[in-house]
C-alpha cells in the first residue's frame, strides 16, 4: 500500500461513517427507496471497478433472451447528460463505452443510460415496456430498490481483504454484502480447487448462495475486415488496454515481440493518444479489449485494429444460478 493511501487513513474513517449512515438511513426508511412492479436485477460490487460487471451483464442478457430485456447504466465517461435511449446515432461519447458495447452486440435489447436510475426506469417503462431491467453498476444506488442483487467480487481482490476508500478500494463498508441475493466470485483461475472455493465461502460469511466464474477469451480477434484466430496471430503486435485490471488480458495475448500500452479505465482517447498509438504500432496490428474498441472505433482505421471479446463461465452449479434468476424474473 503506497504512502499516500496511508496518509489518507483518517479520511477513510470519515468516509466509512458517511456511507454507513447513508445505508442505515435507507434501511430504516428515513431515506426513500423506490420499487417497481417489473423485475429489476442490479449487478455491482463493493469495490471500485475491475470485477467484470460487463461480461456478467452480457451473461444475463443471453440467459434472458426470451424476455424483453432493457439495460440501464449511468453511462460513465459519456459527454452527455440525462436519459438517453440508444439508437443508430449512439456511440461511446453519447452513452459510454459499456452501454455502446451492449447496443452493438444485442440489437434486440433496449440500452439506456441515466445517472438517475429511478427516472431511467420510469422512462423505459413509458417508452419500451420491458419485461425485465438490468441495472449495471447499481449496487450503491439505494434510491432504487432492485428486486434481485448480484454482488461481484474479484478472486484476487476479495472485498473481505480490502479497506474503505481512500485507504483502500471499497465504496462502502463490507456489511453492504447483506443486500446481495447472490454473490459471484469472478476472475477465478481455471484450476481453482474445491477446497479453495469452500475457504472463500467461509471467508465471505454470508447466508446467500455463492458462485464462482472465470473469464473465457474468444478464439477469434474481431474488428478487422476478417476475423483472425488468436492462435494464428503470431506476428509482433501492439496491445492497447484502458480497463481497470488489464493483467489477464495482456497475459493471454502477449508474445515475446509484442509491445503494450496501458491507459486508465474508461480513458478518453485524444488525438495525441491516437498519434502515439499509431507511432508505437509502426504498421503492426493493434489489439485491444472490446470495451476499448468502442472508444477507439472510428479513430483508427478498421483494418489496423481488432479486439478480443470475453465471456464468463460459471464454474459449477450454473443451473442453480440460472434457476434463481429465472424464478425471480418469472
């Protein structure tokens, strides 16, 4: 832990008190939460970023493909305000990179953004009449009370081993886990053992079901005019990533002759950034994450850049998780 965070420890106590009292006031009804008649599923985490919310939202979209689904996000990093329902004019600047990814992949899904989730849900009910709404990154948005909460925590950075901001990365005290209907431990290694899973369940110490998921990388790189098999891309390339935790992505792709350029999560690529990327690439293929591609699309020639999609796989008891969600949706 760096020196600055140690120096900010007293502020962490103040932040802990503020978030604890805020949640307590909602729990006691002193601050009003709004509920809705249709199924609302919130996916989020206790920590700041990097737990894999986007692929888990996509998992739910695929699971609920027989329903009329809408996603509602804040639209982090967008250059617009208020409620926006994605249409053919949408891009990462107008709705944010993750919502634009949803819109680009799932044309049958209504994708909306609004920092005011209550207003966003009401607008979706008025305009779209969805059968279920998926709230992206809304675990702390207490003004709306979802009917089903999915809490994500990174295998390598469990919330039980973290501290409150700014001393650590927790957005709220870990007692917030009590609001979860399901907890998913994400980004697990492929060879995670049964003993390791049981130990984590004991450590998390909750009464709700706990599941484990891992990242599955696509066999193909997309975005170029032709898709390219990952195993056949052996020439030197430039790997570009602007996500919260790029370690796994870089490790999966990097070869001996490859170069890597890393940017902050949700980075807004400027003309100078593009110039530096192209200069570093020196005519080589550029490979990025799907989320970054949404922000780089149109700024770099299509034939020069490709992206690697990811999905999540539930390691065991997938049918049980699906059943819990489908039973709630009805």
